[in-house]
C-alpha cells in the first residue's frame, strides 16, 4: 500500500488486550532496545486456520504448564499475517537454550498437529528479523503512553527509505511532525524501529491504549495542520512522503489469545 494513500492516516479501530504477563511484562519489554521479530505471512483465507492452530497449542501448553518453544507476543497484521515479538537486551539472550521437550506421545502429537496446521497456512517470505528501537524518532504523548506489550490498538507501516538520498529527510521530517504534535497534545504514541541484520526498512507504529482511544484520535494530517497551519503542514508532510519510496501499511491487532511469555 502506497504511503501517499489516505489509508496510512486513516484510523482503523483494532483492539489489543493485555498479553500473558500483564503490566509488569510490558514495562520490562519496553526497556529492552531490541526485538526479535518472526514474520509469518499467509493468504487472508488462511488467517483463521493459523490462529486456531496457535490457540489450541497455547491451551495445551498452559494446561500442562509446559514451555512454549514458539513463545512470543503475537500481533495480527491485517491482510498480511502474524508477527511474533521477543524483546531482548543482548544477543546472548537469543542464544539461551530452551528446556528439553517432553518425550511423551501426547506432547509429540500436539506438536505435530500445531506445526501441520500452522505451517500449511504459510507463504513466502517467511522470515526472522532483529528490530532496534529508534527512540529519537519516537513520540510519546503527555497522556498515558501505549505499548505493543500491553493493551493497545494501532497500525504498522513498513517504510522503504532510500539510503543516503532520503534518510535525512525522513528523520528530520518525523522530528518536525512530532514537534507539531506536541503543540496540540496529540494522544497517540509513535514507536519507530529499524531493522538490524535485515532489509534496512523502517517500522512505524501508531498506538493507543484502547480501540476507542485510537478511533477517536484525529488524523495525523489534521493534527499537524492544527499545529502549523494548512500550508506549512502540507509542505512538511509532502517532504516526508517523498522520502519514502514504498510503504506497506495496515491495522495491527495484539492477539493475547495467541501470546505466551517464556517460562522455564
């Protein structure tokens, strides 16, 4: 979806409830500068199949009090598939070994059911990436700040920015946009990630603490225009949009029913 379309700035009302672990987990997760992101892409017709398989697996490991080797915060990216997030501070955390899996037939059968149903839904690209938080390109409202790891509602845009040619314009434009938003006390949270050991794109997330708050917030265009005036706002947003060569944007829903945290 092109960045220039109105859909990027149109708010979709999507809800996110608390993931396993609650507020304490969210606070810890937000303090970690990196996130390992696994991307499961699939046709829209296969989203329910994947979610059903994942939900059944989560129920199985919860009932047996077992370690989930596929643990993470699961996000449904509308029309694209699912992302699972594992925040971390250092690469050593990624190398931490998992507990030994049970060897009984019931466990093996549950694994086989889960992998058969979920893997059958997948299409390429099927990838894992490391995302790094870019705090200088983020925006936190004066009101309560939303988090991916707590109740939230929002959108995710993956932006392609031409290196060297446009990256300065992209960064400077966002900083000016955020300055404008502070003048009008804009209520949404903006979180920015960049890929590490990935494809170099930028991940731009707008979040609220509830679906109602996200839906009620004014569009970005309107908020910037209220702060700077229509002409200055149009010029600033045009500069921002020109710095992006391609963008994929859609609503994001935190799937608490599919999410687990690591337990050993």
